[in-house]
C-alpha cells in the first residue's frame, strides 16, 4: 500500500514537472519568466520583453556579448509550423542581425573532417527575409541588405529555389603583417599540384541567385545572376551574368570533383569589343584559349601540366591590330611566345606600332629565365633610321640584382623634344648615337645604381654634341661622380666629386656659344661652382665670369659674380655682382654693382650705378618671418644731369604669397616733393601719389634745347 502511494506521488510529480516545463517553454507567461531569469543570471545577455511566444512570431530584440563575440538581433520574428510546407516549416523576418567577432579564435586554423550531412526529418525555410545583416571579424567586414530566400532540405538533399540580395559589401581590414623571415634557401622548384578528391557531404540545387550590387573594397559588380547551380559529385553552373563598369560578363562552368576536370566558358562584351575565354581539361592537361575582336583582334592559347614538377607550359599569343580612336598610336601587330617550365623557359616577342611622332616603330626580344633569374639575350628597337640594341640579366634569388647594356644610333632629337612639346627648330639631320652600361642591386628599401658607362655622340642644331657620364648613386642619392662631361660645340660642362654624407662636388663650365635654334643667345664666359659639406645642407661657392651675353636686343659685357651661401647656417652668405655695361637697344648703362649679404633672419642688399649720365645708389634691409618678407628701403639717391632726387626717410616694404605693400615713401629734389604708397591683395590693388612744387624748369635738362618751359605744377592721385 505504501509502495502504491509512493508510485502515485512520483507519477504526479513527473506529470507536474512536465506540465511546468510545458508552461514555461510553450506559454507566453512561461517564456517571459524564462527571459527574466536569463536577463538576471546569464552574463552579457539582454532580451527585451516578449509580445508573443518565441516561435510563434514574437518580435525579438536580443543582444549577447562577451570578450570574444557580440551578437545583436533587432525586430526579429521566427515562426515554426509543423507538417505544412515540410515536417518543420520555418519563417524568418528580421530587421537587423549583427555579429561581431572581437578577436581571432586560437583554434581558427584547425580543420576537422565532417561526415555525410543527414537531416533527421524534412525541414524547409518557407521564407527568410533580413533587411540588414552584418558580420565583422578582425580581418573582414561583410554587410548584406535585402536578403530574401527560400530553402528546403530532406536527408542530404538541399534545394534553394531563389536567393535575392539588394547589396553585398565586403571590406578587408588593414592588419599588421608579420615581418617576413629571410628564406634560408631560394625557391628552386615548383612542387606538383596535388588536388584532393572531394566527396561533398550533401547535394545542393540553387535555382536562381540575384545580387543587385556587390562591392569588394573599392570595386563594384552589378546585376549578378546565377541560374541552375547544382553541387553534388560535380559543380555545374548553367549561367553566370554580371556587370562591371561598362563591361558585361557571361559564363558557364562544370567541374568534376573526382578528377578536377574543368570546362569553363565565358564571354566579355564592352563598347570596345568582345572577348571569349575557355579553360578546358584536367590539371595535367589544361588548355586556355582567349580570343578578342573589335578594337583589338587578338588570340592567345596556352597549355600547362600542373601535376609535374615546375609545371611545364607552352603559351603563344598574337595581336593582329589594336586601334584606340583617342590615341595617336596604332598597334599594328604583336606576338608573345613562352615555352618550357618554371625553372627554365624561353621567351620571345615582337611589337610593331605606328605613331604620329615617330612613324613606324618595331621591337623584338629574346630571353631565357627561371625561378631565380632572367637573361635578356637580345632586344632590338627600330625607329625609322634609329636603332637600339639592349641586353641584360636580372637575379632575384637574394634581393634584386641586374645588369643592362646596350647601344643606339641615329636617334632623332627633334622627335624626342616633340614628346615634351618643345620646338627647338631642329631638323631630321639632328641625330644622336650612344652606349650605356649599368648594374643595380636592391635589398628591401635599399638600392644602388652604378652607371658604368653612358655616352652620347651626335649633332644638334648644326653643332657637335657629346657626353660621358660615370656615376654611382643609392636610395639616399649618395654616391660618387667619377665624371660627368657634356660638350656642345665649343661649350663644355664637367661635374666630378663625392656624393656621400659629405658632398665635395666641383662643377666647371665654359661657354663660347653663337646663337642657334637650340640656344638662342650669344654666350662667352666660364665659371666654377663648388658644393661642399652636409649632403642635405651644403655650402655653395661660385666664381663666374661672362665676357659677353647677348639675347635679342639685350647685351651684357664683362659680368662677374662671386659668392658663398651656407645652407646649414640659415642661408648665411654673400654675393657680389659686377657688370661693366648693360645695353638695351641703343641705350647703355655702365658700371653696375650689386652686393647681397646676411642670412634668412637679417640681410642687406646694395645697388650702385656709376654711369657717365646717371649715378645712383640704393640700400635695402630685410628679414623673413614665416612666409612673409619684411624689409625697408633704407636709402636711395639718383643724380642725373646735375639734378639729384633722394629718399627722405626709410620706407617699409612687405611681400607675401597673397599681398604686397609699399608704405608711404617721399623723395625730394630741391623744393619738389614726390610721395607715393601702394598695396595689392590678390587681384585688387590701389596706389596713392602726391606731387608738390615741381618747377617745370627742372625738366629742361631732359628736353630738347628748342623746347622751353617755365612754371610750377603739383598733383595728387
């Protein structure tokens, strides 16, 4: 009797517990109680109050976060029905779902093998709509908008009739890349490609996928459409279509996962033309074919064996014609040939173009290469009568090392100057020939170029020209000038010295030039410039003398200048210039002297003229403050024809990038006063001038003898 009573109590307790669980899990008050308990006891979870049962369309707003992840659901409704569209029929409607992975998982790189996927009973997603979905990891951010899809599954078979997306945005995050360790041994061979045999744990059919906009970093694809995608033992895509800028791409593909047999066919159409590409075969016998028509008529075919060491290949390409309407250059033909494997291959190519500037230009090249080096056995360039030959080699097994040498002849100088739109009036007879040889080395951010030989020889504007340069320079522009010489006619320029942390350069030049189309001035003179000291802030010393300089209607005779400038010491220095005669048209001024001394903070300039007709002297003091020069005209006096006009008091002058100002200054000649001031800001300016008690008889000395004037005048403006 006691046992029966105990059994009844146990059964009653079990039934009561079951009813309690049912009330808690499947009634609105019970679920509200569970939500309240979860909010109070589970760290990091926040669930807003429910208006319906959870799986019956309740409007759920939830957040769960910890040190590793942050999950947010806003206005999310999940409805589950039984035995309608499937055994379990689910409908999802969410305004926003956001998942943030705060740090990488320590087991992120571990992989596990999974067996066959088998659903215990048929399940279907009648409809899933998500207005906004975002997934953020330390490496990438994925944003989806307007997701609308359907899905059904039974056993290992899944079917997605449609999947629509308004936009997808993928943004890769900048991460600190680990410093690459130096490889102890260079790459000597490419290992055979071994692709695994894939046995997918499910069968999937996708009826139609549409993505209106897909943004990957800065690139955007539009109107993406995939139709009839089947994934089982094979991957079969009946059609893929998308737009990228002004291009339209269409493709179809089939991949047999058992042996990786590929059959890919695609076309690209654009306003410039049409291109078709096919990739067919298995990894040991792949064939790539590319054909284009329209603006460019080209074809390319390549064969490769990826299952053999170093991947043997053969590639042949040809362009019959390429015309770009807006460009003055037409590609007439081009060929490219590659054969061998990654460790040893032969390269050959040719190019023929027609340019407005140079006419027909042809080029050919031959070379051999491997995984560590490439040798350019021969490269030839033909430009009308001009020819160039180049050879060289590059090795990148440890850093980058290379050598290049070559020669050229009958190079048209007038055509080269035409590239920079400079018309020197040269003719087709002005040509250059030359030789060059250099080697270079690069390791990380450090590099050095050694120009062992660079020579020019030819004729320009009727005068012989030759140059010879030998120099070593590195990434800091440090090195050595063994010599750099340029001779043009009777003119010469020579540079020599050291380019180290401490500079020691000597620049010598001599001019004896008669005006021609290249240098439209008569020059006769010589000089020397020394550059010494720190390579960033050197000390510059000049000693220059020109016997004569003539340009159009201006002539200078006996011009000398000597000076020193110490850039490291606030541009401290002094410069003296002396000019015996300055002739403009038929007017001549003699004995002109200019002296400048000081530094950026304080400097002084004096100008003296001791001509037979005019004697003048001026003195200016000034200083730089930020980007504004502030100075004053300290003194000034001009005497001519027995009349002297002198500055009465110092006058301030200010010049900057945006404005110029000359403060009021007054000059006096006997009883006559002349005062003026001026200011300009941008394109606007004004000036004030005042003239008092000018005796007209004072002007008589500058007027013809037969013209007599008397009286007095004054003015203001």
